[in-house]
């Protein structure tokens, strides 16, 4: 959990009244939000020493690429910062670089820290649900949800070997969450922390629109969770992701999901053929992600629904 935020500024930034005011303003805002904040000066190659204790709870905002590299190599989490005093600085290898630091909200600092530390992003809270990024620890719960044959009657299941699923999810967290900022998320019941399903957005080859997908474990169905989750995710897609149109693909026989799509405001568009079992039965990683051959490709007929946001 993020506890400490350190601003590291070179001498030129410290002596610049505007930059110093911006950083102090940001620091005061973060202190008021409950974080311990420090301002350290780095002059030339003489960098401040930061204690190793608690470094996993610390985020460092650097205005020096060289210092950021040094700290990253030692296991610290660093964000680059651009001010008027270091406009030409290139931060190589950092996931995040902030400008206009006093305009950056608390959530952005937290999410940057979480991406480095591997903590899942909390995406949405509804009356009864927490919708968050999936973790490797969720995989065992997914096998519990998917064990009923009805769960895979109209959709693909998990890999036969849980270790394959965990390898796939590890790559998904890094490549999809890390690069796209959205994906299929885990649905957690707020009252007791139980994983009850999955829902979110994905990109399917051959289609232009982002796709909404959802799954609720059988014992949690008929309680309004799917509608509650999908309604919130559609609103998030509109307001946060700035999506204008979303699609949903549902097998023609899946009457329950068809009714839900219509209730959510989707309109039936056309019947399409969709490739199934893309990854095959095992997953070893990005270089060898599937044991399925081109001539083994399997397609199913789906109803394509579209919703304007």
C-alpha cells in the first residue's frame, strides 16, 4: 500500500519559484489525503540517499532520468516529472511521466504505484459490488465459478491446467491492463469479499467496436448482479474511457444474455461468425501461446448487439 511520496528536485528546480510552488502545492494536497510527503534536493550527480526500509510503500517523483534509472535498478518505484526547468529530459523505461504536477489527482499517484507494485486497480464500486482488476490469486476462484458445465455452455472456459491460466493472466495483467488501461475485470461482492464473476471490455480481432463481456457464477445468478455490474461498466466506458459505441456478442441460444443485453439498451445488429478456442488447450506464454492449428479453427454463430453510449 502506498504510504510515502517523495519529490526529488534538482537545484535549478528548487531555486525556481514557480516549480517549487507547484511541488509544494501538490505535496500539501497529498499530505491532506493521508500520505507522508518529503521534498529532497538532488544537485548534479549528488543524489539524496533514500532508506531501503519501506521502499515498497514509497513512490518517488524524479526530475532526473539518471536518478530515476539508478533508483529503479535498486527496486524503487519512480515516476518522471516534467517542469519548466527540465523540458528536455527524456525518461527512458519509466511507465509514467507527469506534467503539471499540481493538477495530478491522488488517484493517478495511487494507480501508478499500484501498476509498479502489482496491486490491482479498483475500477468501480456499485451498491453491492467492487469491480477491480484481476489478480493471479483470483484464478482458483474462477475454477470454482466455472466448474458447473452450464457456465461454459455458451462461452469458452478456462485452460485445463490452472498453471496455464495463471501464466495467461500474468501476461494479461502486463500486456492488457498495463497498456490498454482496461480489460475484463473481477466482480467481488462488497459485503463479504467473495468473487462472484467477471465482466469488462475486450478487443476482438475482426471487429471495430470494443466488446462488453460478462459472467456470473451460477449460485449468484438471478440476483441482479449482471445488470448492476454491466450498467456501471457501460457508464465507466462512456465517462472515463470515452467510448462512443460498444458491442456484445451472444450465442443465438443464450436467451438469458440476450434479454440482459436488451435490458441494457443494446440493439440487435446482425448474425456474425466468431472464432472460438483461439488459445487452444494450453498456454505457455507469448512465444507459444496456443496448440491450435489454422486448419483446426472453430467458428460459432453469434448475435451481434450494439449500444450507443
